[in-house]
C-alpha cells in the first residue's frame, strides 16, 4: 500500500500519513495513530503543511479508479485532525497527481500526463467570503444553469487555474450556462450593488 508521510514543521511529535482512502495522524512521533476516513475514496499523493500556519494542511489525491481523471484537494485547519474537500476538477487524461507544492499562496500541481497547473488558494475559500456574504448563487452545485442577481454586471467566469472562460457585460435571464463545461469548480465574479462579488460554483 502506498503511503506518504508529512512532518510538522516545528513540532516533531506530529506526523501525518496519507494512505488509500484515509489520512492518519500521530501526536507521539508515530507510536500511535488516529485514522480519518475521507468522503472520497482517494489515493493520497501528498500532504503539505502551510509553514506560515502549520494548523493548515493540504492533501492532494485522485480517485481509486483507472478511469478517473478528477483531482481532489482536501484541507485541514486543525493540523490534520479533520478534513474537508475544498476542490475537485476534471482534467481529461491527467494521469493523476504526481506531486504538488505550496508556493506564494498557490498550490502548484504536477500531473503525470498534462504537466503543471497552479491553483490560487484564495479560490478555495471564496464561498465563505468577500462581500455580500449572504448572497448565494443557485442552484449550486449545478449540472446546467446557475442564476445570478438581476442587476449583476461585468460578469467573469474563471477556472481555478486563472483562465477566463466566459466574460459578459450583462447576461440575459440572469443566468450562466455551464452545460458544455467539464465538471469541476469555477469562480464567478461580478459587480453587484457597488461591490465586486466573488463566488465559487461547482458543476456536477
């Protein structure tokens, strides 16, 4: 069984282990372990501590399936005790995740077949955030359309790798059509009531 170990940058007692379908944590230098089973049954490729805040840890993995071309990022904010999925993206024929590093607030993801991708960490938390906190897009997740506020203008849809894939001054019917886009995570940004709003959209 493939296992990846990550060591806390300042506390030698804490070790994390990424395994098939789970992440385990030791607080006594590996003498004993507590396993956390993830919602997605993944092969964990790597675990990375955020050196600026070691309570934050990222895990990258891919599904236990030879036909899967989706990559997943999990995040812990309590030094690996609990985990939540913060990102999923379909990348056709990516060959799974070979490696990834944390660099200047970005995750640099190395796929086996398609090379490098950079994922801006601010995108992973945009659903929590920025302005108009109670403004929600719906339906979200979606498999086709997502509706924006009626007065939204200057709309941009971006993938998490920084590419603008749709841009409109205004939209008819106040909705964005994602039907022809691959499943995964997208970022919608638009002007609304004098503020710039950023929201995460999940296409399933």
